[in-house]
C-alpha cells in the first residue's frame, strides 16, 4: 500500500497501484483476479441486509 499524498483519496491511490501491477504469469494473473472477486463478494455480503426505515420507538 502507498501513503496517500495530501489532498488525494487513499482508496484511489491504492487502486492505481493495483492497476499498475502487471502479472508475471497466468497463475499470478489468476490470483489478482481472485483477490478482486473476493473483495466484491465480501462487499456484497456486507450490504445484503435491508435497511429498516421504521423506527420501533416512534
């Protein structure tokens, strides 16, 4: 991971670093792709719960 420069978004800095990383062979390319899939899956799992818009104490 890189240190975010003042005024720049840390997440975008990390994405740029990941995009600049060239896989050295097909196995490494598959590992990079799997990491991306794992992050997407984890994000989807964390956002699966519906939002309760009714407050029980109102």
